[in-house]
C-alpha cells in the first residue's frame, strides 16, 4: 500500500506538467497518466486497514512534500511557460490555479485519512 500511496504522490508531479503547455489537447496524456496515478494513491489511502509505520510516516510527511516540492515546482513551471510563450498563456494560468486547488484537496484528504489511520493504529497498539 505504501508503494501505491507513493505512486499517487508522483502523479501530482505528472499533473503539473500541463502548466508548460498552451492548450488542453497538448497535455491530455499528462492528465490521463497523472490523474490515474493520483486516483490509485487516493484509493490506496482509503483501502488501508492496518497501515504500517512506514505508510503512516509517509502520509504524515506528504503535506510537507506538497508544500516544499510541488508548489515551488508549479511556480517554476509557470515561470518557464511565461518565458517560453513570451507571456503567460491563459490555459497555463487557469490550470495553475486548478492544480493548486487539486493540491489543496489532495492534502486535505491525505490529512484526514492520516488522522483516521493514526487513531486506528493507536487503538491497536494500546
């Protein structure tokens, strides 16, 4: 299950790549692959019954991972897109805010699932 959760966090990076593009059709493969990876990670978080300590520690670290890696990377990709296209394309700017909202939802779901699993873990080890 830890591997599936890690695949989900790697999917967030794949979903950031369309910021570099200037249309939806150019980045459909990134949407499909990244969305599938993130969906696998979310399903794995929901299906875990007795998580290992490694899975719990990764789930605890995941919001910081998003804050320290994915948000600065998306800002960098937006800057690269603006340099590449001589200004920020409307698609890139719109997708940038959608991506940040998606990151926020992912972090909220991860944090709530972490709390649920942490309570279960504490009950088992009491």
